[in-house]
């Protein structure tokens, strides 16, 4: 079976797993030292967010190595759309862009439904037009171990630290918050538990592409929207979690992340909640300067809660 890589958690994996493809998130294939520097000069602008840079590098490496595999790019933000354009140019038969609208309305849902129908036909065509040799079929049927799980402190507690972030490849910042003795109130991230549930439990058939499109647009709310729906989602998450502090992790050169940071800071001001915004790279490791700033932030106030010994809950990604 060929692997269908994808860049963002915006399309349920059941849609990508049709026609004998194995869905695999591209970020889970990154090498420890992804050779992005040599490719960055001709693949993307130097002021592109690090998540897109590293996934572009991985895509170029993997697609060049095996023409049977393919890549689907849910283009929800401008940076990822441009990345998809580059990949389509370099690997025209292996890459498909799927534009994801920023708002939920009838026209947006109809447009996305048409793109989903095209994705369905494209995957079916690739299966018939790209027969594998026995050796390729043997190697592709076992794509290796699944993605490493991301974990977060459990149980979540009110009046602790609520973390808002883009894609996280490690839990190092979350673990740092816990190691510093601060309770954990929740995580809002496209690689967090709610988005993983959305990816795994989405529609499992193509019978009604308009219904699937409405599901994606209504449940797949992420910073790309920068609209009322995103603001309401963050407001609802904070009301549910009742945090005592908010930590926002923004990737450099990420425009949707900047919108999310502004929304989150305003919600923190409305609730008189301490707020810290940090610029962090991908996969999101807590380097020395990041640790110093988080530690200084958490030392400025005391958390008035009783905490039990912290456990860690594994989250499939």
C-alpha cells in the first residue's frame, strides 16, 4: 500500500485512507536533523514559518525517494498553500492541494465539497495509474512505527496554566510547565487531543461530500480562520478550563498565529488573567531562553490550588 502524506490536521484521515492509501502526517516523518537549509533557498521564502519549512523539506525528500507515495496539502493558510504550489511543481503527479476555506457558509461548504470530490477522484486515479512492483508493495505495506505520542499533564486543573499553540511536535514545553510546579489547565493546539479526535472520528465515507465539508469547516476551527468562530472557540475553551494564566506559543512568520495571539491576549485582558506570548520554533522544544522566560513568568504569581502528583496522559497523533 502506498503512503498518502498530509501536512495539516484539517482532513479526517478516513478520507485519505480510501483507495488503499496509508495516511501519515508529514510532521511525524521529520528526521532529527532535517536537511532544510540546502533546500530552503529554492523551496520557500526565508521568512516562512519553521513548520512549513521543515515539512517542505521532508516532503521533497520522501516524494523523490518513492514515486508511489503521494502528498495531500490541506491549504488552510497562505504559507501552506504556497508550499503546496511548490510541491506540485516539483512533483506534479504526486501532490494535490486541497483549498480549505476560512469561514463556514453555504458557498464555502459547496466549494470545499467540490475539492473533496476532486481529491476522491485523484486518489482513485493514482491507485490505478501507479501500480507498484512486489518489492515496493512489501516496503509500503509496513510504513514503520506510528507517530510518537504527545502527552500532557493529567488531570487538567482549574486556575493553572492554559497553553495555546500552533503545531507542536514535542511535549517539552508542557512538561516544563509541570516541572516548574504549575498546575495544567488545558491545551489548545492543532496537535492537541481535540484535533486528534477530530482526525480519527471524522466521516468515514464519501456519500455526501457536502456533509463532510460542513463537518470539516464547523469542527476543524484553527487559527487560519481569524474570525468570530475562532474567537468564540477560544472563549469557550477558557470558560471550560478556568485558567489562572495563559501561555501563548507562536511560531515566527506565522500570520494566523499572530491573529490568534491577539485574540488570546484580548480574552486574557477581559478576564484579568496573566498572559505571556513567546516565539517558538518547530517542533517546539523548550530551549534555554524559553525556559528562562517561562520560569520568570510563573514566578510572578502563586497558583492557589492543591496539586496531586502529576500524571501524564498519552495522546495518539
